[in-house]
């Protein structure tokens, strides 16, 4: 049995006008993984997602979901796939319940109660009989998620699932996605621009830049790749620097953010025993006023990898 | 088959909730009422002037107040008016999915795209036929209420059959509005197409080539060209059917083959 939920081979999309949106992307997403697909605006994320869903025809290469080749005419495959592509949409003149009823019928689900269940699960009861056109962005996003989940898919393809949600909603959706993956073994393929959010739930991350997949790592590998440092603050930074150098360490000065100039140590001994560094500085008569082990955030890692042109992935 | 039934049910739900579907029905309902008013004025111009229905210097050139004139006007209203109002209906049913970006929910879906297109076309067709039948029935009631002379059961039956056939052909030609709603990803392209076809039909009809142009055929069939125009042949009707089938195939092909970036 094929254990991959998503597989692409040389997936490429060339648009007219010599625009290479996606360039030979090879993806392998195992069943049960939560795969985060990151990239700057225009990096090729949405085009890749649309090719996975048969909405865009690849110029070269192909995509498979659960071992089945994706084509525009594929229909049975979509019983196993739920999706939310780019912004959430709904029929504005229909109520929340009616929108889900339309989705239920088109998904071929005979059980009517499923609509009520997802209305309840995504906290949409107060809005169930309200027209979708009057919903807030956050509730519209919940409705779109409910529609994607209605047929209990084995694979969820989500584009910016936390878009428009308030902080509580973001946590709620994160927990929902995590539970679906852990309890039901649902594979999640998601793009997001909230990198800190992705960092919390993704089991694997793929970074796409200018149409190419430039890095793919699981959460352990990401952890290992991350730059770790011991940040040291002192009233007399020059004296602290001398003390540390005298102890055989190689402190570097971090660019000052206003008045918070600090020293950074990357030696494993310092990272493992920051208390020794504190003792050293106290003994030298210049005790630290700040001492913290910091690790590179996914955002920093992402910016380092993509050349730092942007502060957010899109 | 279940998929088609479900898709048709969802399309009807959307249509029932839409202002456009009801707006088209109301717009069409105005036709027999206005024609009836014309007949009242034609029957008694002086009385109409006295009531303020007709300006002091205005002349109505619609003809005489009788059933043949009234049914001829009804035929023009349902075909020329239908060409634009049914295009609104088709543009909405298909184009709204792109304008509202709801098409994404219809694409990677267990219900095949072809079934979605058939369901949408079915809803446009059923709405179109229902509205045409309602307008014709209302027209007959208005004509009877006005007390028009010249009713001949055989002539009226033939004219009503022609109007019915013309309405069906007008609705059938809306597959091209459906096609352009996809290609143009919204409402503008199908409506522009409908206007272009109406103008071209009028120009070709004036030049005497109307029966050769499929988009002119329904109006000529319904009597819009008067007696000077060549009668519509079976071949011309077949040409309309062929053009409609080509449009349907083009619509299927577009939905299944085109990149969906909306």
C-alpha cells in the first residue's frame, strides 16, 4: 500500500508570458503528517495547491493523492479530500446551514445530521441561520473549514486556514487540525503566513521560493538547523566582553535594538550551562542583567533562507 | 444520477434565494402588462388621451388593437426581451460562481464538473421555460381582459406554438452566455455577448440575412420581422440547435480543461 498521501513528481507550471510559477517541485507527504508549505507571495504555493486539487493543469510533471493521479476529471478521489483554497468563500444569499447543506449534497453525503454536527463543532450555532453575506471574516473562515471537513476527509488541503481568525480562533483551529491529525490520522497539507503558528503544529515544513522547493525538513531537523545562542546583557558590556574572552569564549555583539545591546555566545558549553556564565560575570564584578538561551524562530530561519527580502511569507 | 439530482436541487436553492432570478421574472411580467396597455390605447386613443395615458401629440404605430397584433408584440417581447433577460439569468447562474469565487467549492468535488454544468443549464432552462409560459399565459389573460377582437383559435394556436418554440430556441442559445460566463469569469462577458448578438441580429435582419443568423431566428419565428421577411425554415431551426449544442460542448470543455485560477 502506498503510504504517501501527497506525491508530486517534477510538478511544473509555466504561464504565458514566460512566467514560471512552479518549477519541478517534488513533494512527498506521508499519511498523518501535518505538512506546512511556506513561501513568500508569488512563490508558487497557491499554484501548487491548485495543481494538487486538479484546478490547474501542470505544464510538466504530475501530482498524486493516495497513489491516484490527479486530473480534472477525477471525482471519486475528492471524497477523501477536503480543501480551503485561498480566501474563504460562501454563497452570500444562503444561510450558514444552507451553505453547508449545498456542500453536503454535492459531496454525496446522505446523513443530514452531519451539517448540525460541524456547525456545533466549529462554534457556528449562533450564526447557523444567518446569511453568509453578513458573517465576519473569522466566521466565514469557520464556515469554509466546516465545508472542508463535512465529509470527514483523509486529506485536508488548507491555504491560510487561520486567515481572519481572532487569537482564540487561531488556537481553536490549531487544536482542531492537531486533533484531526493525531486522533483520526488525517493528513494536513497547509500553507500559512503565520510562521509562529505553523511552528507549533507542523510535523514537516517545505519552503518554496521562486517556484522551487528549496528546503524540506521535519520538526526535529528544523530544531537541529536552528541557530541557538546565549544572550548576555550587562551594564558594562565591554567589561563583560573582556571577561568572557579571558575565559576562552568568543562573544559577538548583537546589533543594538535601541538601548538593548547584548552579547551572544554560541559555544555549546555556554548554551548548556548558562549558570556558569552568570557565575563568571558575578565573580568579575559585572553581574549579568539579562541571560537567556534564544533559538532562531521559524520566521528568522525562513528569512535567512529566502534572502530576507520580506518579513512575512504569503 | 443522484449527483445530478443533488446538483439541480442546490442550483434551485441558489436561484430561489437570488434577486436576479426573481428580477428576471418580474421584468418579463411587465411585458404582457405593457402590451395590454398599448392595446387599450390603440382601441380608444381619444379615451387614452383624456385619461392622460397618451400625450396630446403622440401616435402609436403598433398597429391595430386585435389578437394578431397583440400576439405579434408578445412574440417580439419574449424573444428580443428574452435574449437579454435570459442572458442575465445564465450570466448569474454561471458567472456568480466566479464573481463570488464560490467556484472553488465546485471543482475538487465528488460531483463531476460536467454534472454541475448540466445542473446549472437545467435550472436556466427550467426557469426560462417557466417564465416564458407564465408570460404567455398572462398575455392571453390580459388580451382577453382588454377584449381584443380577431381571435381565431387556429391562428392563435399556430402563433402561440411559434412563440413557444422561439422562446425555447432563445433559451437554448443562452449556452453561449454560460460559456462566456466561464471564459470571462463573471457577469460582464456573457452580457456583452448577449448585447452583441442582439445588435448583430437586428442589423442582419434589416439587411435581409436574418434567417441565416442563428441568433435572429427566434425573433423572426415569433413574427418580429413582419411579413416581408422570409419564413423560417426547418434548416434555420436546426442551425440554432446545432449552435446551441456546440455552445454546450464548448462550456463542458472549458469547465473541464481550463486552468481555474479564480
